[in-house]
C-alpha cells in the first residue's frame, strides 16, 4: 500500500519487441492497495513470443524496465 510517487519506463516498454500493450490503471498521486483478485489488479502487459523462453525473457525485461516509486501514506 502507498501513494505512487513516480512511474518510469513506460515509453521504453511500449517500443520493446513483442510488447503488444501495457496498461496501468493508476497514475502518479494515486494510492494503491494490494490486489486481492483479478479485478483488483492495477494493470497488465500483453507480450507475444515464439517460445516460452522468449516470453519469459521479454517479461523479465519489462519488469526490470518499469519502475514505480511508492511512498508510504
């Protein structure tokens, strides 16, 4: 739980090979709470790949690129 202080990396992720869509359902200043089920998730990414290993590598790259800074409230 916390307030979103900054979001970085979205532009870089948007042009990565295989990334079809990334969407965050929050913005800077919003207060996030833990997701308890599919409906309370704060975003998603759709990635295409030819093999599971390629998909896993692309997901790791997305996770390493997206930086969401949270401050306690």
